[in-house]
């Protein structure tokens, strides 16, 4: 397996999804500071425009798109490549989640989560891969989750999508290593973003229960998104295969490795309060 040299940001072009806030917004700024031109994608036109307006010194193009429309991603990629044929970094950061037990989540809701979190990154990777391969030294980042490492109750849709993204990313990394393209899978823990205020609930979840879950969930979001973005950028620079962000991701990962079938019970014994918060978290949804 060939060893890739450190990624060079200056003079490159990065495509970042979910760029209108949270980690994606700070990734855009961090990449711009390092000299990368930007292609920013998000479904929130106003916030996306506001982020783009704050960036100076590099070329910035914005595209409003709903990634749940997987069939429309061919057109999105064609528009991007028409004006920016050279792509050196793809960051699949956009993501959503839907809390609720499997029997509370409708088939349509489940498919929506999988479309945004898994099918869209796969489609965008496929569509931009020829451009990435044409730029030796390029890189792909897929943002999975803490729940791509562990799978608590109430997170069947979200964990399924994030475990799938993790598996796709790890296999892709092995396939592309000898072709000059690096690949990083990111697992953020409790990052302080607009996740709680944007929370959605499955149709079968009681609203009072969901409100309690959102309030508890918000208390867990303590890690600054700008620090998370810098951790990701450092991972790209060093061609890291995996980046875990915050102790809230590192500790569960260790427990899942040590106790692959009983980590949740172990977590409950070590920290009953954390286990309760995880259960309440299951009624929320996330959007980076």
C-alpha cells in the first residue's frame, strides 16, 4: 500500500456538504484560511449565503440542494463540475438523524435518514471520484458519528446509516490508497451545533417525551464545532484513516472494542446518568 504525502490545501478545491452551520461552516472557514477554493452545499439557502459572505481570499461557489433527493445529485454534480472541473477534497459532512424505536419510525422516515446519511455520500463520492482521481494527492472525508461506533436503543435508522457509511469509507480507503487518494472516516461525539434546536421526532414518538429528550440532549453538546473542524483538517493533513472527536466518542469506542455485545450495559454501570441521557437522546434527530 503506497504511503500518501501530507495533503496540500493551498491551490486545491474542496466540496463541503452541510456547510451552512456547525462543523461544515467551520470546515469551510478553516479550508479557506489554508488557501482552498470552496464549493459549499446545503439545503438552507439563507444560512449558506451568510457563511459564504464571510469568506475572503478564495473562490467560493454555493449550491442549494436537498441531499434526500438522491436522484437529483447527478444534476448537482454536473453543475459543480461545469464550473469547477478540478476537485481535490470532498467532505461529505451533511447528515440527519431520526430518534425513536424501530416500531415508532415509519418506513418513509427510515429511508429519509438512510438517503441523506448514506446513499447521498455514496452517490457524491461516485460522481466526484473521476475528478479526484485526476488530481493525485486528493482526499475524501465522510463524517460518520459516535453512533457509527455504538448503537444505542432508539437509533436504528441513524446507527444503520452511520455504520453503513463507516463500512463504505473503510473499504473505499483500502481501494484508493494505491491510486493517490486518501480517505478519512470521522466519528464526532457531542459537538456544540444547532442539532438540538433543529431536532425532529418520528411520527410515533410522544411530543412531551421528545421535548424532554431535546433538552437533555442539548446539555451533552459541549465540544466546540470550530475545534472539531480543526481536528478533521488535521486528520486530512496527516492522511488519518479515522478521526474520533471528543472524549464522548473515544470512551464509547474503547468500550465497544472491549465489550462488543455488552458495552451498553457496561456504560450504564459506569455512568447511569450518561445512560439515561443516551436513552433520552434517542428521541431527537440531528442535522449538522
